[in-house]
C-alpha cells in the first residue's frame, strides 16, 4: 500500500521517520507528541521553502505510520515511495530536557524503515530528481538500509543527480570505526556535504575548521556546509570559503535545527542560489526553528524567512 501526494519531486530524501515525544517541561513527565527523523525533517523543511519534495522509506501499518503519512500529505511531501510494512512497527523516540541540553531515547529496533532494502528503491524517481538526500542515520539503522542507501547514491550519480549527505553521527546505532568507514565511502560519492561540528570532529579526528573542510573537499564533495549552531555556518567550495553568520534568536529547543538548515539550504540551491546565498537563507530558517518545541512544528515557512531577510 502506498499513498500519493503531488508528484515529480525535485528533492528526494531517504531514511527513517519517527514519532517524537518531546518533554514539554524540565523535570516533569509531560511529553508533546510530534514528528522526527532527520531526513523527514529535512524534507518538510525544504517543502516549506517551496521545493517539490518526496520521501523514500517505510512505516508500520499502525497508528503512528498513518500519522506520518497524514503529516507528509499536509506538508505537500510526495509519499508515492513510502512503503507500509504490515509486519513491523513505526519507530518512536523521546526527547528529554535537562541542565546539559536535550537527550534522546529511541525505540526503533526492527522498525519498518530498518527493514528497507535495495529492491525497495524507486530507481526511476531517483533518476528523475535533481537532488537525493541521505544521512549517517540512513546508513546506520540496519545493514539492509545501508545497502539501499549506498545503491541509491550510486544510482543517483549514474543519472547525473546530485547527492546531499548530512553526517548525523549516532553512536547508539553503530560503532565509531564502522561509522567512519561507511560514511567516508558515502562522502566520496557526495556532491554536497552538510556536517555538524560535533559529528565531523569525531569522524575525522580533526579540530581545525579549515582542516575539516580540506579533508571533506579532498574526498569528493564540491560544496561543504559546516554547521556551527548559533554562529552560523562555514561554507566551502574548491574556489572559496567563508563564515556565513547566524541569526540571533531566543532559542528554546534546538531539536532538528540542523535538519531544517539542510532542507532550506538544498531547496535554495535547487532554486538557483549560490552556496553562500543559500547558507544565509538557511541560517535564518534554522534559527527560527529553535523558537518552538519539537523537530517539525517550528520549521518556518518561506514567507517567515524572507521577512527576516528583507528586514
């Protein structure tokens, strides 16, 4: 069973979407139900900026899976390539807030998305897209999902489709040595790399900003957008690099801010911005997304971002 929404996506994202329960008050057992999963967050962020997006994954034949499909339909994300698996559940995670920031606990072992395999890939849709986006989590959730992700990357490149990759290192899912080996193989086939500072320093063992982007550019990407949180982003191409400053806000929850940056950044590249213009836009989108709780609800619209940029 599949469900359709507006077709012909120019940006496809592959990975696992999950149901989120986000602690609404520190120290209290009250959680707000929301949605998460890094590549799903990315997809919705790009769609809210006006891009035609589609999600490639599987959900369980359960209430939570239906909630996710309903979400994508509301957000104009194409679901033609979301498979409903009657033999597995939809993943769930909890976000708790404390003095050291937010912590994540996952219930995702054996989820529908983790059972995704290469034979499930929509090869024609991948070949017809402009960009396909994946993350370290897309590779980490299972061996079959990793094989599917790598095959999707290879198929995209063979058809002239750009590959976007966000490191999103989660050591609860796999050991560091395996993560390094597999992610570096993915990065070698990546056109646009979207690392976060904590992830990439762990993966590379490097701590200098230019050392890091030199390393990544030498492995294949033509654009590196190193996310620096509230400080903005460091954008590098083989010809130019510079810090694009962040946008100051009163942040309450940074959950999904990096995914929002990525979705906005790729949406603007597809629309024709250069990487530095795209980063200026994406920095504002990511900052605005930290002003509410949860990964999806606070993602701003294109109009909200453009209002800030115009001011």
